[in-house]
C-alpha cells in the first residue's frame, strides 16, 4: 500500500512541477519571439500542445472563479488536478500490466 501511495505521489509531484513550470518557460520563449518576422517554431508549437495536455481538465481551472483562489492559492486546484492525474496514470498502468500478463 505504501509503495502504491509513493508512486502516485511521485507522479503527482512530477505532473505538478511540469504544470507550474511550463507556463513561465513558454512565456520566456514568447518574450524573445518577434511575431512579425516568422511563423511560430515547431518547438513553440510543441510547448503549446504539451501545456494543453498537462492542463487537461480532470478538474478544469475554468470551473471556478479566480477570486476563490487568489495569489498562490491557485496551486491548490493545480495540486488536486495533479493528484488525480497521478491516480489515473497509476491505475492505467496497473490495468495495462495486468492485461499484458494475462495475454502472455
């Protein structure tokens, strides 16, 4: 039981760090980008797609007012979303391994 909890927690922490870090990283890239000179790079388009995947709304951040979670409190729903992602990925991986063992 402790091993499962640790794995779910690790997945959630990694997801949370990626969710919190990708937006400033993308904004840094955009700050150095001259919109008039060229089309967005493939790396920029990849960052946009990764951001959309990471923020996929298991709990949508659009379901509540920003006033409910002012300042750094916005990390509470992001953390809950990351925890749910950790649980979902763990269960998905466990089901995959069980089906794979059953097939062999």
